[in-house]
C-alpha cells in the first residue's frame, strides 16, 4: 500500500514519488498518477524515471527541486494526453526514448502546459501533436531544448489546436536543420530563441513576435510556408547563413513587419507565394525579395529601404574615340562606379534586383560633333526606348545630352544608355576622364 501524506494548507501535494520505498508515497510516477485525482500535484524527487505515462486531467507533475537548466528529475519515455482538460509538467527533463517524449492525441480538447522544462530530443523528435479538437493546446514557457542526432526536430503537428511558445530559449544545446512542422494548428512563438527552422503547410499558420530564429550554422531556411495559411513575423530576427531566410510557397501568404533578415543567399526571401512587408532591415549581403507577389505596407518605401535601397552612380573614366557619327548606335560603357548599393550595376547595365518604380538619369558628353549631324540619346529599359533627341546639332565640337525617366521595372529588367549621331562620318567621341563626371549614369528605386 502506498503511503498517503496528509493534505493541509502547508503542503502543496498529496503525492511524492521517490525511487526508494518508504521515502515517498510511490516509487514510480505511473502508480502515483493512478492514485491521484484532479487538483492533485505529484512531486517527483531527484532521479531518472524510465516510464511511459498516461497524463491525467487536473494532475500536475512537478520536480521536487525545480531547476530547468540542470534538471535533477528526468523522465525518459513517452507522456501521452488524450482526454479533455488540462495538466502541467514543471521543472523536469523530458527525454525521448526512441519515441516522442510528449504525444497529445485523440479527439478531445487536451491541454498540456510545459513549464521550465528541459527537452532532450536525444534520439527522436520530441513532441507529437495530433489532436483533432480545435481546443487542444500545448503551451511551453521558460523551456530549453537540445538535439542528440540529425533528422529530428522539436515538434510535428497535424493537430487542429494551438502550440504556444513563450520565453523559451532553444539556443541552449545542439541544433538541427529539420523543421518543426505544422499542417493545421496555429503555432505562436513569442519572446523566444530557436536554433532550428519551422514550417507550416495546408491550413497551418505561424505567428512569430519578438523572436530570433538562427539557423545560420546549418545554412537552413528559417521559415517555410505552404498551403493556404496566412502567417506573420513581427519584431523578430531571421538568420539563415547561405540559405534564404524565408521561403513562401505558392498560395501561402507571409506578413513580415519590423524584422531583421540576415542572409547571404541571392534571394534573402524567396518563393512563389505572397509577401506583405513593412520595414525590413537586411544586415548581410543579400537584400533581395523575389517572391511572386510583393506588397509594401507603408507609403515611404525609399525611407525604410534606405540601408539597402538599390541605387548607383557610374561614370566614364576612359574616353571612347570614333564611336558614332555615321548612324552607328554606340553603347556607352560607364566603367567606373562611385557607389553601387546592392551590386546591381555592371559595365554599362543596371539590373533591377526587385520589382518597383525606378528613377534613372544619364548624361553623355559627345565630342568632335559636326554641325551637319543629327543627335540622339536613348535609355533602353528591357527593350523599351526612352529617347531624347533626333534633332540637328547645329554645333561643332562638344555636345552634352541628357535623358531621364521614371520607369516600372520587374526584377531582372535591365537599363542601358546609347547615343547615335548621323549625317557624317564616324568621328564622334564620348568624353571620359578619371575623376571627371561629365559622362555618367545614375538611378535609384523609388518604391
């Protein structure tokens, strides 16, 4: 017969588990759960308990001496919750034993709170959440996590309920490149740090705020969305190394607001889906968003993209001799850059890194012009010609020409500058000299 400790106002529990007989009410957690009723707390004294447990509604498990960083109470095995109601596990190391350490299953509104726990995913993904009841929930607060092998992650969810993570530090141990996935539930992550990626598909959604997801050591995409869900990242940081920080799948929508993105991939944010974005700070080499649909959620785009706004100024430092005059179309090679934010200008061509409206301006100083010639300068943007000229020169010698436009460019569209002089022989030069910016090409993204 187990020893029953009297209940009074000075005791927090009726049941104490100790592996040594006579030192507690039970020697195993499972037998204590059998004895306990809703409203009871089971205190567990230091030790490792290799048990598979069926959690009971209203009965909480608590380490006798709570210490989440170096927990002295470990449950090695699977805790299962299938019934409607709530229970909590506090201050305990939960360790996988070739299976999940927690499974919330069935069709009831089961709710499990994990408070100040240490998750040790030693040889298996840690949490399985499959309850079909929309009222089901897993709540994690103040927890830490580590992984013992590759190919596993913290949770796999096909449930219809809610995963809520608050003030958890999942930077504590080793990382994984396998995403914690969610195909139907809402996953809310607040005030936390993660060293593994997360994903959602089908009707699943992610809501992330005041959180850092750093997968740069694994070069893995931090956030992957798919399906029909609409997810949000706010006031957070995504750091993904050489991978894109976010991948937005076809049909899915991601809102990114007041967030820092760190990626060296060509596309910092990618995919066939839709992004709505507010201020994004790109702190690594990439600042390109190439999703199929992009909508800015503020009016002054140039202001908020100033740290990585596409802009350039290039000029001709080496004069070009005898390039036109007889009708030859001469491409102007702007061979020296004063600046090129985003590295989008090369030789004589500007390439738009993202879709938007761009202001472009060029000036070319022609020399050896004859009074009988006809002059023309062209800004050619992906096949469209913005022309200034086709008039008689009426001058001899030097003739400056300018052209400017505001143009809608898609990502990958190009802009170049040409001049054409006709009515004479091929004697017209393009002026260029080091440090002398009288032949130049400049531009920037307006919005």
